[in-house]
C-alpha cells in the first residue's frame, strides 16, 4: 500500500514522487479509547511507540492517532482491530492475496500519460520482524516499477498470513529514483518500529468491511472499504469470477478504486487518471507445452536486430523485422493476454519504422521493447529464473544503447535495474556463475560512480556474454 495516494506500488505506488507523505508526527494512543473519527485504542494500559497490545487479555491492537482531516470510517466498521495469531505465517493461501503461490506478477498501465510497468517477484528468503512482543516470519516480495522505460521505484514488501486467513503487511523498504539515482526513501516503514502491522486482506471479506492496509500516519496511511465481493472481471485471457471491489482512502483525503481477483491478488488500480492493471501472473497463468515458435522468433529476432542495427546491417535488420511481424500476426490469432498485445504492437511498429529509416538508436531501443514483451508472454511457459536472466541481458543491452547516446541518467537507471534483477536469480544459479554476474555488475557500478560511461558499457557487454552461458540450476 506503499505511501500516500496514487498508484503507489502493486497497491498504488507509482506517483509517490508527486505526493510525498504528510509531515504528521506518529503518535500512539496512551490510554482511553478515541472517538470513532479517530483510530481505536483500548483503555487501562500505558502507551509506547512500540505499539504493544492493550485492553483485556491484550488482544486489541492499539492504533495510532489519525489527523481529524482524514475522513476515516467509524471504528465499528473495522475488521482489523483484534490481535492476530501467526502459527504458519509464510503459508499465504488467501485467494485474494495469494503471495505464496504467485511467483511473478506483471502489471501494465499508464501514469501521467506515460507507459507504466511493474514486476512483482516473490523472493526465496524470509524476514523475521518483531511486533507486539513476538517474532513473525514474513515472506519478502520485490516490487520494481518502471515509468516510460526507466526504473522509478523498487520496494521490498513483508507479508504474513494469520490463522484466520487474513494477510498482514509488516512494512516495506522503499527506494524511489529520479534521473537514475535514488532520491527518496520516505515510504520505508516497519511494524513495531513505526506503527502496527496492517491488514492487507481479510480472511473472509464482506461488503462494508473496513481495514487499514497501511497504518502509520506520518509515514504511510491507507484505509480500505469493501464495496463488492462478487465482481466478474476481465482476466488476461478471459473472465474471472469472485472479484473484490474496494475503495481506498489516502491521508490527503483522496480515494481510488482497487480490485482484487481470486488467484491473482491485486488486479486493478485507478485514481487521478492513472491506471495499473494485471497483465499476467504465474503460476496462475502458466501454460503447458513448449514455448511457441513465434515467441522465440520474436525474442531472437529482436536481439538479431539489436546487433544488426549496431553494425549498420540494415538489409539483415529489414529481413528479420519482416519475419517478426509475420510471427506476431500468427501468434496473436490465439489467446494473447489483452494488456501485453498493444505493447507488442507498438514495439513492432516502432521497430519497423526505425529500421526503414535506418535510425540505429531508435531501432535498438525498439528491439529491446519487443524482446521484453516476448519474454513477458514466454513467462507462461518458461521457468521464472530463465525469464529474469533474459531480462537482465536486456538491461545490459539498454545500458550499451544509453552509453552510445551519452545518456548519463539512463546508464545510472540501467545499472540499478540490473542490480535489483540480480536479487531474483541469486538462489537460482550456480554459485560460481553468480560470482561472475556479481563481478560485472560491480564493475558497472564502479564505472557509473566514476562517470565513466564507456567502462560501464564495456562491463555490460561482458555481462551479456556471461549471461549467454548461464541457466538456472533447476
């Protein structure tokens, strides 16, 4: 839920830089209950910012004070006030927030009229977080957001499921980027330190239920009201029954629509003219069989054009783009995820035009975009680690293009994208191969710090050679 307002994260993060969190001091209720217009607290207990439970039996979660300017729901409507228990916290099976069974999620949309893309990946490690005098093991989900092809935000989210089936959000580590550099980390928060853990999804949501998906005013705050639990949604390739429609309130008083789908989790977010929607998720959208030949033609052909444009071999590039267009026309005759299709259409159109007028930089950029869309579609057939390794190759290729164009900010953004992608594959490749990858990424980082773009591009080229000989261990 990631900060205040906008499409911040997979639950609305993308415009954090346009809506920095309000400078409200975090304070917890020390004693008696507050009024319904504020947050709940139980009487008969001394307070502290550690957020220890209060009330008879210690079962009520003490709430932070919410500024009166935020039109929160009455306490009587909330379903997130009782202290949960966590016997098997990393087994997250809630169908409307199935973190344990969603290895990789792709969401597409637009923000400020620019193409927006998020990749959400369940990482192999867990994180122990202390809250209310107990240690809770949480799953770690990595969120990468890209605006107009450049990295905008990376976050590591921490989730656990309670015994009643509700899913709880224990915090996030956030990194926002401008011009290829980290500029903001203000959305970072952790339960037990900055506020209580927050319910991200009830175990059995009902119309009218209210819960706070982020609950640390001054850091982050979002309150959700369930509006419907029986929506039929347009899925990647067909209808999905049992969707949940909710309204999310932010600390600036604005609201946005949120939609969740069984087997997918967050499905659609809209507010302020911006949209983020689920395009594909695995294993929910996994398909049997080999990768279709057309998708291989698209990804291989894109890389061939990348090389051909770099050497001004326009005859080869023209022949290859014709083959790619023909392959796409064949493939799109089947069930293509509806949000990925227009991205591929645009990439191929741009690629064909750039090849026709022999513009190398534009052709190489478009080839990378076409390859990326092909990999998105191949995610349904191939192991996630294979896709992530191929995505790393594309970021290395993008760095080489940006270096040739003298784009300092672009090179900086590319090296961050590479570094964060590396987190996804570090347990999926042989230790020796990981060392080789780390060596070249380290060389890129040093070169970027030294503003030596040529050295960064040379290291990116070596990284591509390294990646070409690496596959996941299982």
